[in-house]
C-alpha cells in the first residue's frame, strides 16, 4: 500500500480527522479501539477473578490502560466511541467473565447468582467512574486541540500579517508630492 504525499499533509503528518493523538501516527478505526479496551478489560477481569476471586489491581491497570489507549489511538473523527466505552465495558465484561468462570453451585437460587454477578459490578464502580472521567478528559482535550480549523488558520494568519507588514513598509516609503508645512 502506497501513501500519497498529499494525503499525509505537511511534515509527514496525517490529516486531522485520520490521525491519532500523535500527529504522525495514523488512528485506528473505532471498532478496533473499542476492541483494544474490551480485550484488556476482559484480560484484567479474568486474571483477577482467577487469582483472587474479586477485582483488584490487575483489573484496574488493564481497564484504565485499555480505555486510555483506545481514546488516544482512535481516529480523531471517531473519538466519541471510545469516550463512551468505559461504563459499557464494566456492564458487559464483568458479568460475562463471571458467568464464563462458572455459576454458583447447582441448585442455588436466583438471588445467589445475582449476588455472584452483582458484587464485582458494585465493587468496580469507583474504578469505572475515575476511568470514565480520565477518558472523557483526554477525549475532550483531543477534540479541542486537534481541530481542522485550528491548523488551517495558523498558516493563514501568518500570511495575512506578513502581507500587512509588507504593505505597511511600502506605504511608509511613499512620500507625498506636496511640500511640508512648517
């Protein structure tokens, strides 16, 4: 696959809608970004539930890291999807992994099953809220900093001021044909 120079823009940068948080790195599609976050979250839930029986530090690191990586690596035009992912990941990943690890003993009631699924959900709420806040902060910062109009306006503003400066210099060199008053 060859990349056209006009597609990359100035200084080897990708166009604003296509770039990730780093201007020289092409962003991934939103499904891939959400997949990265979901995979790391599921891995963290699995490791902690098998290791300790509850969600702990491995889950927190994998969940936070996956969500922040997804919002940083996604294309700028698709940053909304990773921004809304953290609460949805908790609501889906935790019950799925708990159910895959096995339900409580056979013959237990529905309340026992709900407690088995609900306890990790309730315990992960503080982690979910902090992660959601961090992801929203990074996503909103990307939306404000990486605007197509901001980069297009900078060179135009310097060109306009340069024209004004040369026009002012030419005007200063002109002299009136009438004599000076004394």
